[in-house]
C-alpha cells in the first residue's frame, strides 16, 4: 500500500501558496509560472483554503471581474479537506472521487507539508502496474521453459 508520504517525498517539495488577502492575479501568476492548477492559501503558517484554476475561471474571469481587484478570500475554498502523510493513495482517491476534487493539501501536525493531486495518484498507479507487469513477465518467462 503506497502512502501519501511516499508520493510527496518524490516531488520537488515546493509548496506554492498565497495569503487570503492577496489578489487573484497573484494566484494566476503562480499557476502560470509553475504550471500548477491549485494554490494553497496560508495565513500566518495556517492553511486557510485552496484556490483552483476552476475557481479563478468561474468566479473571476467568466463574470468579467478584474483579477487585480478580486481578493483570494472571496473565491477560495475555505477549510479544505486534507490528508496526512500516513493516508493511503486509495483513501485519497476515494475522497477525490466522492467529493469531486483534484487536490488535497497534506498536513502533518497542522503544518502544510505538501499537496497531492489526482495526477500524482494516476502516475503512482501506472508505475505500480508497470512494476507488477514486469514481475509477472519475469515469473512467466522464468517458469515457462
């Protein structure tokens, strides 16, 4: 069983965040510059929320609001669902599927230590399946003679 810790340990370790008082323009700039689709909202070291590309598009850009004037607190998802490093990827996938979300902040002792995305889960599952296929091929080839 693969855990969240194993996945976030393989990632770069950079956590992209803004404050709830920042503008949406700051969020969009971070997303563009770092090619991420969600930004955490952290105030004084405490996770306050999360903002996704969808939040920016639907709540700011589509209604023609100015991202330079809209404050993050107005569009963020406050108190987002979180997971711990000890959670399994299966638990994360269940949360994402049932709650229709793509990113989960990872907290350890109430401190943000990473973010796990649906892309991270898919990548891990594909790697695991590849390893299982190689094992089975070796087993079959070694015992088929």
